[in-house]
C-alpha cells in the first residue's frame, strides 16, 4: 500500500471542501493506495501570485517533513505552481510531486503543442518558469486565463465551465493547441476535464489525476528525485 | 484489467528471451493488468541505426493495428528509439507508449540534468531527435555508448555491467548528470538499474518500467494521444 | 556528366506525369547532366502524414541502393518531407539530397524569415523536424496549408494557384515572411513559383530546382554526406 | 538624496560585520546617496540551497515593505540568488534590485562569455534560473564553486583568495570566459575583485557595486519595475 | 569628474540640434560629470538601414579613438543600433556604451517582456542581432515601427507622439509587453518617455538616459569591456 | 554565361596571388561561367578582427555596386566573415554570396555537427553571429584556431597543413564533429581540403568552392535575396 500526502499550501478551503477533494484524489488512486489531504494552518487564502507562493512555502515544507517522518511514501504539493518543490526535495527523500511539472510532462507526450488554462495572468510567469526548468517551453501553444480568482471558480460552476470552454476553444482553434492542461488545482477539482475533452475533441490533462499516477508510479518503481541534484549542505529542523 | 501490447520491432530474440522479457514487463504491471509481448515476423535483427529503425516500422505498425482490433488498451513500441511512434498514433486510438520519450520525461523530473547510457553512438541522433521533439534537450548532460552491439549485451553480462558502471560514473562525475537513463531496451531487460543506482547514488530510469507505468496511467485516466495532432487524412488497411 | 536519380516514394503518379516531371527536372540541370525519375512499385499513393512517410521508406531505400550500384552520382528523395533520408545516407555513399532540407537552407540565405506553403497541416510536424534538425526553426515565419490533398493539386490548377497566392500573401503581409518555399513536390512541379514571385514580390524557393542544383554542386565538388555521421554498424542486403 | 535599503535575508552576520558591509556599500554610492543595511530577525544563517532561500523570503519581504513605508527610494535583496524578488516587486513600488540579475546584465555587456564564481554547487540551479529568466544563459561560459560554505569564506581570506584565483583562472583559460562575476555577496564583500582583475586580466563584476549603481540609476531616471508584470490580485498586510 | 563622449555617427543634425541634445544628455548626468556631443564630419544623414550603419562606422571609430587620446573616460555610440561597437571596443580601452544594448539590459530587469518602438522596419534585423548577442531575444514581446523616417520625427512632434502612443498601446495590449523601449535616439531626444509611461502605465526605457547612467556606473566602478573579448591582433592608426 | 565578381575586401594580396586565386575560383565554375577577382584599393591588409571587417566594408560596397552596373550576375564577398553582406544586399539586386553563410549551410546538410577551422580566436564571435543569424549554431561542434595570422598561412604551407590536421583531428575526435569547414579564404585557397578529407575521413567544406556553386545555382534559378528583407529607405550614390 502506497500512502501519499496531498499538502494544501493555503487556508481558504473548509473541511468539507478538503474532504471532497480527498475523495476525488482517492478516486484516481489504485487500491489499496491512499491519498491523505492535509492543509497548512497558516498561509495565503489561495495562490494567485508570486507573493502567495513564497508565503506558503515554509509551512508546506513542515507538512512534508512531518509526512516523511510519519511514513508517507510520497507527497504532492497541492498547487499547480509547484511552490517550493526544490526545497521539498532537499529536505525529503520520498518522491515530491509537482502537479504543474507533472502535467506539462504528460501533455508533452500527448500531442505537438498544448495550452494551459489557468486562473489569472499573474501566474503565467510561474508556469513559464516550470516549463523553462523542464525545457518544454517550445511545446506551449499558449497560456489562457479564466479571469476569475481561485476561490470564485466554484461559486458558479456553470460560469467557470463556460469560460473554460471559451478559452479552450480559442487555444485549439486559434493557437493550434492539440492538448490542454487545467492549470489550477481548484479548476481541476471541478472535474470538468472529461466534458471539455468531449466538447473540444483534444485530450485534457487533469493535474490531480496525473499527480496521483506519478506518485504511485515512482513509489512502485522505487524511484525518487536525485539527492545529487537536491542536497542540503547543512542539517535543518522542521 | 488493462491489457498492454509490447511490440518487438526486430527478429533477433528467441522465444525464451521473449518470454523472459514478458515476465519482467509483467513484474512492473499492477495486477490484474497484463503485458503481452509480440514480435514482428520480418524485420532487422536489432535496431542500431536509422536503417534498422525505418525497416522495422511497417511491420510494427501492423502488430499495433491488430492489437487495437483485438481489444488491447495500450501498446508499447519495444525499442528505445520509438521508431514510427507518430504513425502508430495516427493509425491507432489507444495510447501508444514510446520508451525513449517516456524515459526522458521521467528523468526530466528527477533532477537537473540526466545522461543516457545507450549501446552505440549511431543512435545518438535518434535520441537527440526525441529530446528535441519534447523540448528536453537542455536537460541532457551527455549521451554515452556502451560500445557493444545490441545482441552482445547479454552474452557477457558482467562485461556489460562493468561498462555501464564505467560510463555511468563518467556521466555523473565529469558531465554533472544527476540522473541516468538506460537508453536501450536490451540493456534495460538485464535489470541492472538498481545495482547501478546503489553504486552511483543517482536515480536510474529503466525504460521498461516507466513504459508499463505510463501505459497503465494513461489507460486509468482514459487519456490518449491527441487525434488532432495525429490524424490520418485517408483510410489505411493494415 | 552527372547522373542523378529522382526517387519517387509513392505510386500515385502515372507514366505521363512521371515523364512530365522528368522533363522539368532536366530543365533545371546543366547539360550534359541528367536526372532520371524512378518510382517505387509499392507504397502509398502520396505522402500526407507520418504513416505515408514511414510506409514509403523501405522501397525507396531499395531504389537508391540500386541506383548507387548502377553508377548514379547522386539521388534526390522525391518528397518534401525527406522520408528516410538518414537511412539512405547510411546505405549509400553518393550524395542523398532531401528537397525539404535543401529548400530550407536556400531560403535561410535569401532573407530574414520564410514561410512554407504546403498541402495539409498534417505535415507541419515533419517540416518542423527538418527545421529543428538543421537548426533553422527560428527562420520560419509560418507554415501554411493549401488545404488540398496532394493528388488534388493538379486537378484544378487555377484553384491551387489562387490558394497559393492567398496563403502566400498572408505569409508575407501578416507573418512577416520575406521569402517563401513551395513545401510539396506536387506543388513545385506545377511551376507556379515565378508567377508567385512576380505577384508577391518575394523570392519563392522551388524544391525541384534547388534539389537538382544541390546534387550537381555536391558532385562537382566531390563532396558527400559524412560517413562518420551516417554509418552502418552491420552489412545490409537491399 | 537617494536612500537605499540593503536587506540581509539571513541571521549569520554579527553587528560588526553588518556595519563593515554598510561602509563598503556606501563606498560605492555617489554622495549624498546612502545605503542602510538591515537584517531579518529570523531566518537561515546563510543561503546555500533552495531551502535556505525559501525560508528567508517572508521576513525579507516584511523588511522591504517597511522600508517602502518609511520612504526608502529603492531596496537591494542582500543575496546573490535574488530570493523572492518577484514577490518583493509585487508588494512594493520602489525599484527592487537583485544582485544576481544585475550582475548578469552588467557582465553580459562586458564581453562575449562570463563565468560565475560562487560558493557551492548547490546554488548553480538558482543561478541558471536567474539567467534563464533574463535570457542570458547563452552568455555563461561556466559556473564554478569555491567549495567553501558561506560563513567560512571570511575565516581564512587568503585561502578564499587563492581558491578564487584558481577557479577564475580555470574559467578564463579552459572555459573561455572573458569576464567573471563574484557569485555570492559574502565573497563580494571581501573586495577581492580588483586583485582578481589585475591577476586574471579580465573584468570582474562585483555584485555589491553593480547593485548600488543600478539602484541609483533607476531612482535617478524615475524608473521602476513594471506593475503590469508584478501586480498583486489582492491586498496584503506585511 | 567623469567626461563622456557622445559620438553622433551621422551628419543630419545641425548645430542647434546637437546643442539641444547635449543639454538633454547632461540633464541625465550626475554633476560634476559631463557629456560632450561630437558628430562625424562625413557619413549618412541618419541611420535607417544596414547600409547607413556600415558607412557610418569608420568615421565614428576615429571620433572615439581621438576621445580616448584626449582623456575622455567613456564613449556612447549615438545610434540605437550600436553600429561598430565591437570595433570601438577593440581600438579603445575606455568603456564604450551602446544605447541599444544598454536599453535591452535595463528593460530585461523591469518586467517579463518588453517591446521596442523604433522608426522603420528596416532596423528590426539590427535590433534582433543586438538581442541575440546578449541572449535576451526571448524577452522581446514585439518590435513596432513608427513608420516615419528619422529626420521626420521632430518635424511634427504631435504626430510622432500620437504614433508612439498608438504602437505602444498595441504592444502593451496585444503583444503583452509590460515595458517599452524607445528604439531610436531621435525618438528618445523628444523626451516623450514620461508622458508615454503615464498614459500606458508601463515603464518606458529612454536610451539616452540609460546610456549616460551606464557610462557613469562603469567609470565609477573602474570597469570596462574585456580586452580578452575585444583584442586587436595588430596595431592600427586612427 | 554567368559572370561573377569575387570582391577582395583587403589590400594584402599582390597581383600574382590575386591571379592565382582567380584561377582557382574558375576551376570551380562550370564553363562558360566565369569569376573575376577585384580587390579594393584601400582597406585593411587582411581581416582578423571586427575593426578590420568594418573598415573594409565601404570600399567593398563600392566594388559591388560597380559590378552590378557593369552587368555582373552575382557577387561573392571575398572574406569568410561576410563583412557588410546585409548592406551589399540592400544596394544590389544581384545575388550576394557570403562564403561564411554558404559554408555553414552546406556543412549543415553533410552531417550532424561540424567544426570551423579558422585563423585566430578573434573571429570566433563573427562566426557565431553568422551561425546565429542562420539559426545553425546548434550544429557547431567547435571552433578551432590555426593560431597564425592570415598572411602567414601561405608563408609556410607545410606548417599550416600540419596545424590544420592537428586541429581538424581534435575537432573530429574530441568534439564529435563529423564535417569540417575551412573558416578563412586564405586557408581555402591553399586547396588543402581534399588532403584533409582523406586524412580525417570526414567531408571538408571549401568556402571558395561552395560560394561559386551557390552563385551559379542562384543565377541559374533566377533567385536572388529578398528586397523585402533588404530594402533601402533612401537612394545612395556609390
């Protein structure tokens, strides 16, 4: 049995929503593997800019360090921007999954060019940094924004869906994308990916799903990130 | 249950070896998923240059078309160079997994730079083409050759292992690789990856393992390559 | 006297058309040099996708191997996608000319950015692969499709010409191309390049012409592709 | 008069050292401009890995927000890795100077290729990320490590100097660097740059100096970073 | 006191205009530093194409050589295309400032992507070459032309301003630029940058200002371009 | 009959040497085509740095303008650095051939990576600029210098040959070049290319030969550089 932490770096989700997300995460896991959701106690409401990202990192690192001590086999950073992922890999030896990174890698294999449908333009530079780090920038057809703040996405799901269809269609028809990525976890947990796929007729990568699959795969293969790449020059207490 | 074809594009392996490989492939599958190995009836002995690649493709495509008709859920092209992968994706709707492509994507997430340990220099340009297609060329620390022909790899496993350790160490120490890829299926089926990992202290990506995991993951998520990216402008008979 | 093979990888052209094309090819040759056209006996009707490309290669390689045995000085692969060119260079020592590669190199020297006017979007990824291999991708202003299947191009030449003017004008006016390439041999053999040039006032590269000129030039300079780059690790029979 | 904050993100420096650094900073300022040094109260000893970087950011942001409220005209992030610079630019309107970014830009104009001499290999990926962000990666001849931890640099200055000369010479002679950057503030505050220049006969960029000059220049020209690029989608309290 | 030459490579400006420009240049200098304007005696009227650039270089080099002999501390090449800058750095040891190069470096630090507003499309390739040399091409959102010849810019300043606002707005709204550069010295000397900034709400880099600031900074830090990068293999008389 | 000018931008060659070179140039031309050599009357001895390049351009442009007026069909700039080629294309309508550009394009088609064997390190940046302009930088395995000044190359041909073999061998064995370019016209006119080829067993591109062939080919195809790319905004007298 593989036990995976899904670390939520913000405080804007209530218990019910956290539990709803845990169910969805586990719907992607292959039994008897399980995913446990845990949120930081202090941090930003949600992550919509560099400031939010950086503020969220120290507490998320603590969650991850604790998870490793408690025997978790892998951890997913619960934000598409993968905030602090390199530091998490420095302090931990279990595989640390970034949903952004993982989504870009899966999308890279599904077609020639993909578009990322995210919440707000503010996070475009973060997404570009992830793509640059992996080298896959040339596979990006475009980045598009829903134009809603993270916590508004679920307040009117029909509006969100309509907007995703709109920008998804632009990506496919105008920007020549042949695959799409839902570029925000709160978008992804609305589970609109299969509807978008049906409507737009291109594969839609759900970062929730690919993160769980990547965690399971790495653990099954006993692979983890390189400690040569992510080493700590001094001990830390977390 | 997911049923995966592993299509061997060459004729150089006898029944016993094909069966040994099938066992290894299935050791990476999560039950009840299964992998079935099938080889072409005509083709090159093994694949060591562009000529071998191209000659192997038409028959491999036939294997894959048949597999889809027979209800397989996914197919793996049994050569690290992913020969004919785009055409396979044009003629099929099930996910087509390229071990080269998949290994590069997994390695890209494990560290900053990786090296590929392959058989002969002749295949370097093919590997570069795969990396270029995905965009991950900048993550390649180096490509190294064992310097043995494919079918010699298993005739003296100790020699192969010694040579892999040698070039793996050069990659890590001189070229700053922090992860390694076994860049040839016949290398990978020797299952030396975990020994190399222990010795060289960096993660070693086994293309057999990641291909099975990628196939399982895509099927589980009901994701397949984009038919917008890989469409056929006319019907074909295979 | 230089004797050049023009190897047609598909079976869709009748004798009359093959003979018409041979005349055009020879109109670009400097006497007493000659170009001989030969088509495969089995293969795709025409080449409009990866599947067609790969299926056409084995027989085209046989044509080329035979030509070298018979004393030809150079061979041109008769498809803009240069299918199998690396393998042809492995099995042969005479210069192997790819019309796609050659056209991109000539266009690169004529201006700052060029556009490629080809038949169908399906071949865009092949063209990108050629450009990537040479490094000239940054010189591409755009790729445009006529939107007709290869064998339809000549059925209504006025329609084809109108369409080429249309997309050529878009390339020049909207995409800032300052040179154009006819990105399909069947387009090129319509000999519309000089009319397009006059109308659009930018140079138009005809792949038929540049291929003949490149073949003649390499033979005259006694230059051929590098056997270090394109070697065969084992003997083949063709 | 321009008033510049130099924000120290770590707690490893005592008052005397902070005051020594303030003197050096002011030696680069054009009177009557002044630079004030302030350190965070909590944070890492020094910054030698991603973990240190991320942990240091929230408190550094508070220092900078306070400085802007108190009327400072510009702020320099006191670490070569420019930790949190994008967030600082989101929360502030005064120019925020990153010594890493600024050094790379100055070095880019001094020659064809430069090398960065930093403390430990662990920070190479951070430096690559800065270079990637600016686009100047192709100007990097090499990155070299002194191989000492940050706080050891000043404990034996002769050793540090000898080591800098050693790796500087390698960079110039083996890697074809024609300019050098001192890639760590603690190195830079040893003021060995002019000695290195004399010995190695290539320009040596001191990040302390260029940061002060950049701050003064931006303030003089009434230029600051783009709020379109660095906007905050919601108010924050710091 | 730092004494800076501003070398005008063309002959199209009368004494009054040269004197007006000298005043503006000095308004950016920090007293007691001074900038002296000197124009070539023979050369093109203004610089609007490669031909003009190349024709202007020999005489500009003479101006710069003379300035160094006369004790100047730095020289600015008075054209945004930085014509002959590498040769100037070969023949001189004082810092040689290129307004184009310097503007691109400053703009690179102000936001994610910038646009260059220049006079005529003809100079786009020169600007691309400067960006390529520095590596910052990926930061360019777009290049836009005013569409007026250099000497027409000042004949109807309202028209020029209107046109700059127009193309600046397009750059910001359509091309996602978050900073702008005035890409022509004659534009820059109209001093419209602060008005554009106010209107378009993004920073506008004035090449006149940044060149003076760069010259002052390099002299203050006793830094100059690398003689390893820019050496002369033989003596010259100028 | 095609009449080609070979414009020598320096004054260091006596009549005998110019005539020897004319013979070699014509040995590459296909009769009845002819190449005429003409040298500038004033200019640098030879071209070994940016200074030499820029100083040589105005007079070379005059030679080319005159040739066009006199009915020449094409012109070759007689220096591997292609000095002033963009301006020559602005003032002329006949094809202007750059030996550097042309050699890089031919080499790009002969193998995977090539090395350039030139005279002095000083010209490396010029060669990089040419490669960057065409986009083929990624095809460069290395640049090597003979380490002799241009006019010394022919004073001791055995020494030059030995040195070319030495650096050619390094390029092939250490840098993985599979083709070579003689990166200097004075090297090329020694006609050592076929000896080097025999010894090193990789193709060697001779810039003299490829320039003549390119000129002949463009004229035969009635192709010339794009006037959209190289236009003049005003009339010039030359």
